[in-house]
């Protein structure tokens, strides 16, 4: 559940995309879209908070060690504090709530609901006086209508607890995203993301201990492979690919995962995990994604 793209580097939107950016797009589209099904399989042996906490702590420590080996400085005390707050919101509440929701709700419906995150971020930015354009306001309204439709589908109606968990997850992720951009900056580059993963992983493990979660031993082979996939592809490869897009690609293109991931996740859930998605829920997803597309649409600047 990554944040909205920041403004791209000057000249990033000119000319054809180089192969590196196509690979990065594939990572954010396909890999991130597939992680929600991987979470479902990891839940066979790894409870929600324990799964996410161990995943992010392990990935964060690996990335921090790699960055230190390359000469990057450790975050300052202030940056560690910011990483703790942002990590607690985005990973503790955001990803922890997502995994908790998938205990009772299909992975495709969960990620479809998560498509509302760009809309929530746009609303939260109003606190800093950043007002949406007419097109963006229309996108917010349309997206919220789609979410209301989605909550009336059979998948969410059958699990009020799952609906509450994914709602909290979206709110926490959106708040953490906006705070990291506006008032709680992390350490620069990959070290900032590593510190966020480490802090968020610790928070999630504390939640696992409070909830008295325990690993099913011995873990099922498919759960172990799913956990490793989440660490390597979801936390390390895909997020670093997203960081490259933030620096070198147009903002709307970098944020295009928000409307590609739900389609990928729902198709994989139906195809591989035999999840059921009703026609009404497909219509609701289409309305949500239309709202996100309007939100990402940028009018050309007048000379």
C-alpha cells in the first residue's frame, strides 16, 4: 500500500520510457498486485501481525545493512522518531490492518477497497491548505461513491470485522503518507524506508505479542514461500522500484499502481485462490478506479 507519487524530476515526462522504468512499472503493477494473494497464503501459518512484523523487520534490517555497507549514514534521532510514527501508522495500522482483514475477506476485495487511499490522501492534504482541482474533487466524490457501493457487496457484508480492519488500515496508511510528506520527513533515500520498516516491524511484533499470536509450527511450505515472496519481492524489489519511479517518472505514471493493483489482485484471487467476486462488486471497483483516474488526471499547463 504505497503512497501517492511525488512530483517527478524535471524532464521525466519527455520521450519514450527507458527499459529500466518499464521494469519498475512492471514491479509496482504486477508484484504489488500479487502481494495481497501472498498475504492470504502466508496467513495459513503466520498470524496477521506476526506475519507483517517479521516481514518488515527482516526486510528493513537487510536494507539498512546494505545501505550502511554502501556508506549511507544512520538516521538522526529526529528521523528515527519520525520513522517510528510513520511506521506505526503505515505499517502497524496500514499493513497490519490489511492482513487482519484478509483473515475473513478475499484478497481481491481488500485491495479494491485500498484503491480509495489516493482519495483519502487528497482529503487529508486539505489540512495543509492543498485544495483539489475540480477534476480531483470529482474523482474524490466518485471514488467515495464506489467505496460505499463496495461495502454493500456480499464480501464485506459477511464480515463487519474485516470491513472495520481494512477501513482502519486505509485511514492509518493515508495519515502516515501525508505526515511523512508534510511534517515528519524520514532519512533520505532507501535508509529512510529501511528505518520505517524496522520501526513498523517492531510495532507490529508488539501488537502480535499483545494479541498473543503464535506461529503455527511447523509452518506450511506454501506459507513460508509466500512470506519469503513478501520480503524479497514485495518489501525490497517493488518498493525500491517505486522509489526509482518517484525520481524519474511522471507523477501520474508512478501512481498508476493504484488502479492496476486491484485488477491484478482480483484476477489472481479468482484464478488461483477461487475467490468469489460478484458482478455488483466488479461494478463498484470500476467506479472506485474511475475516481482514482480522475484524481490522477493532470490538466496541461498554459504557456
